């Protein structure tokens, strides 16, 4: 893993001289129906999620483009195909769905009845246009067979922080079963005083919307900005992803009723903001919600289990929705950020409070 991190850093440095359109998030909407590419995710032995964003064509010249978060655009029928070969001569599954502005024109299909540990290719059709071809595969989940398992682990992909060279390196791989993203797929910060990234990239790699994301339109546009990045788009196209959000998909250091980076007086209800952030995440990610009533849970159940035969299991945990506010003990933290040492009475007493709900990372 250390070697992979060093290689990714080298690739990131090599890509630092590329320029991007000043309206990068909205640009793919004007580049055809499937300008935001394709993606797949949550592979099991017999099922896969396939995803795209189908921007509806303008009805008349001069009509505004149905850009992400705009609420514009007519409903559109989208056909999909999944095949055993890249030329689509041997189809495995096919179907049609309709998308509209209520889901920001995103398309997500749960394709079932597939073979374990099998590579597939998929594409979408609409309005006389055909998407790029995606490559994906089901999980090596056979009870009596041990297969090799190789996956990539990524997190914390801040658009203004630098170019996504690591994603470009992963897209070039042909030996991965999936990419595991463990959170902070997007960051909520804007381009002002809250900008998070080197000054050298100001004006070259800016956040959209320009301000902090606090509503559904903003979160949709920020997800679109990431899907517009060519390296990330290619990594989605070439591999299935398993993902879960952390805090920045909503706001920094979020807990059940608030966040360090949320001010109710100026940004409104945190519960509303979080609900809209989750809505955009589920629209723009190849994420399959698990059955909500199979196990007791408070709120929306996001955690789930993936199995890989006798080789192992992968438990994907969600630990933000119901967690307690972070312990904040001066001088070690500021409004819940950073790390705190154990071994002091005040810290240990707060951490041992039986009413606290656990967190993932950030405090030790």
C-alpha cells in the first residue's frame, strides 16, 4: 500500500499542468446526452449497479441546457445493455428506464441474474446517441472456490486540492476486482476563504458551485464536477466501485445533529442539508441502498456486507448519521477537529460516557 501511494503521488505530479474548462461541472451537459460518462458499483456474485447521467437534448435551439442541479429538461427514455463482450454480440441483459429532473436525470439500474466472477461490458442509448462502453465485473463469491482478490483503496478526493492522477493510474489497471472509496468523495468547501488547496490552482481547478455546498442544487453540481474530471470518469468507466460517505459529502466533522462546518443561523436546518446531500449522493453514485427493514436501524440504512466466497467479507460501515458530536478538549481540538490524547481524566470521562455513539477516525 505504501508503494501504491508513492506511485499515485508521482502520477499526480505528472498531471499538474493540464488545464480544465472554467465551467467544468456544467460542460459535459453540452457534450451530448452521456457527457458525464458511465459507472458501475456494488458488485455481488449475481448483480451490479450500472449508472449514467442522461442529459435531455434541447427541444429548440436557444433553449437552456439541462445542467446538473438546474431542474430543467424533459423526461427521457434510456435503453441499457450489458454484454459478455465489448462488441455487444453476446448480450447478457438489456432493458429500458425513464429519467427526469426529479433525479437530476441520473440513471441507475440494478442488473440481476448474472454469473459470479465474470467480466461484463455495458452501455446506454437515448435520443440516437450511445454512451461510452463501461467495463465491470461481478464478485468472486463462490462458496467452494477461492479466487484471487485485488482492489484499490482510495479516499479524500478534494477537487481543488490537486489533480486526480491516482484515479488515472487506477483507470489504467486491468487487474482490479473493484475500487473501494471509504469517504470524502467530494468536499463541501467553496472558492473563498474556505478554499482547501494550493494557491497555484486558483482559477485552474476551482470548485463549482463557487460557494460552499449547502443545498440540493449545490451538492448535485459538486458531484457533477467530479464526474466531469476525465481521470475520475475513466476510473469509474473501467472498474466497479464500492463506496460509502464520510463527513465532507455533507459538511466537515458532521454528527447526528450538526457539523463543525454548519452554521444554522445562516445555512438553515442541518437535517435538511444532510437529507439533500444524501439525495445527491445516491443520485450521482453507483450505490445500492440495502433493504431498510431487514435489520433495526435509526434513519436510513447505508451499511452493507459484501462476500468473496471463503476468501473474506467486506463490511461497509456508515458512522456519521447517528454519531455523537466529537469530544472537544482544549488545547487539542477545535470544534471537534484533530486528535485528542487518552489518559487524562477529562478526556477519558467523555469518551467513556455510555450515551455516546461511536465514530470512525479523527479521534483517538
